[in-house]
C-alpha cells in the first residue's frame, strides 16, 4: 500500500493536462459489449477503475487492450456473469446489467451494496428493466436477470439517477420499439454515453435533458470515439491552484460542463478565465466562504463537495455545505479538522469556519474525493501531510502526484510501513 507525502506551502504554477473522464469512460466501456465490431475509445484515463473494467470485460468474454489513453474492445461470445470480487471494488460494474440483458437476455451481476459514502441502492435500475420485460431474482448476493428481447417502455424515475439512467439507456438502445426515460439524469457523462451509442448506430435523442427518447435498433456496430475530459479532475486542480495562491492553466479541459463549479469558485474569489487552450485559474489568497448545496447536474456536483470544503477551510468568513446526494459524504471533514480546520457537522450539513491555519498531519483517506480534499489541504498546510490509503485516489486521478509535482508541489508516493 502507498501513501502520498506532501510538504505543504509551495505555490503551484504551470500547466496541467486534464485526463479523460472516469465517470464517462466506465459506462462507455460497459456499452462497448453491445457492439458487433471493434470499439476504439480515445482519451480514456489510465486509472485503476479502467483496468478493473477491462478485467471485467475480459471475464464477460470480450477481448480488450489499453495503451496510452486508448482502449480497444472486441465483444466475443459473451458470458453473462459479473463476479462479486470485481463488483465490490468498482460499483460501476453494475452498469453491465443493461447491456447483458439487451444482448443476451441473461445477466448475473453481484449486488454492489453500499460503500463509505452511502447506501447507493439500484432499485431504480431494476424497476426500469422490469418495465422493459426483465425478471429478477436474488441469489446469494447476485441479481439474476432474464428476459426475451427487451421491449421499449415509458419509464419515470422516482429521482434522477445517473447510473440508473445509464443502465436503462444502454438497455433501450437494443430493445424493441421506443423507450422514453422521464426524470432522467442530465449529467454530461450521460450525454457522452448517448453520443457514443449514437456513433454505434443507436437512435437516442433528448440526452442532456430530463426526457430521453430511444428508438431501439436491432444491432450496434463498433466505432472510434473520444471520451469527454474529466470535469471533476479539472475542478480539483482549480482548487489546487486557488488553495496554494498559484496560477495554473488547465488544458484538455471540459468547458460548460464545469459551469456550476466555476461559478462557485468565482463567488469565492478565485480568478478563472477561459483561454483558447483551456482555463487559467489563479488566486491571490483573497477568498471568501460561500454556501454550497450539492445537486444533480446542472447543480453543484457532489463529486466536488470535499474539494471545495478544503478551500473553504482557508477562506475568510463562514461557509456552509449541504450534501443532498449521499447520506455519508463528510468523512473528510473529520480528517480536515485534524489538520486544524474548523468544520461542524450536523446531519447532511456542514458549517465551515474559515481562516484556518492548516498544519500537516497523517490523515486517512476514506473515499475517492475525500482523498483529493486531503491532498489539497496538504498542499496548503504548514509541514508534512501523509495521506494514507491512496488506493481510493488511484481509482479516480491519473498520476495525481506527477501532475502536481510538475507545477511545483512537493509531493511523493511512498510505501506505507
Ligand atoms: C445525481 C448524482 O449526483 N449522481 C452522482 C452519483 O452517481 P451514481 O450513479 O452512483 O448515483 P445515482 O445518481 O444513481 O444516485 C443519486 C441518488 O439516487 C439514489 N438512488 C439511485 C439509484 C437507485 O436505484 N435508487 C436510488 O434511490 C441514490 O441513493 C442517490 O441519493 O455518484 C457518482 C459518483 O460519485 C457521481 O458522479 C454522480 O454525479
Ligand atoms: C464516488 C465516485 O465514484 P464511484 O461511483 O465509482 O464510486 C466518484 O467518482 O466520486
């Protein structure tokens, strides 16, 4: 196991290239098993979750390879089982359910269960697939699904679910007839999945709005597709620039997909200017606490909540954060307090008293974005911070320490004792 060791206090200056999006790549990799010929994906980040997905695709009967941001998938004779050992390390595995049912009429996928940030149910995925004609039973922790060819249906989600919308979108692409998904999630990663499926021959419209229409087709062909860049990685490095009073140019960056994050950081006093190559982000340290509520897109993303909390710790005044997506996504607050932050938690709300003089400490990462917030705090803190259990970070940030080191951070990856 590795930890990141950070000597805080360096001002970040230079250029950071943003990688492809994890949360777009994972469903697109799963969707690739529905194509009859080779899929080539570009701008795919070299992350642990990507390698886990490729391993899952191999178990499902596909041939796959990855090299320098490019993944190739060739679906063969499919095997309809996603084993628990893989699903428990990567929740996105549950996204093979829709594609397997659509392609094979059979699927046996381990139930992902909860994780550190919350219970993360999949009832909306299953209910929608049932409306399309699938039947499910639970067998030793596995969801076992069967169907004849799925049929189009009118599905109204109880709440906008990103994974649920993705699973249903993939299933509907190969179903018989029209499917309408209402109260669908509008996240850019869903738009990217729909664009990929359309490039394979699917007939999807309305993606990016809350009503998505899918005219099912009989088959999909492979294609070459460039995955969108990672809006959460970009937001994280925006905070890195601000928290160190630095100036960083982010390239290969998403644009309007970052609007809510850019607006909130600007409200705090971070200077963010669009340039032809991306976003230039800087701060002279004159930052103000703000009020943040996490919401489905286009609201402020839950995946940026931990990072903006780190920045609010060192801003002037008091800010508040309300987390409405996950019931237990404040684990980083307790670790930030160990570094001198002044955060009070009450249920789904946090009050962050700013002006903290952060001091380095050994801290424990509990989940992906919590880990990122501890790294950000460590970049700012006086002295040494050791962020332990960074396997969480490796799921979602490509060579984070190398990217930060290249812009002036004193950070290294070391073996834990
Ligand atoms: C809306 C939202 O911000 N979704 C985030 C969620 O996606 P992810 O796909 O993991 O989660 P969902 O979008 O499905 O969950 C949204 C909400 O719906 C609930 N729910 C979901 C499915 C279901 O069948 N039943 C149910 O009740 C969840 O408990 C949650 O409160 O985590 C990802 C990783 O952090 C983020 O990238 C997504 O932006
Ligand atoms: C929690 C996250 O991912 P996952 O849904 O893969 O756990 C995330 O991207 O912040």
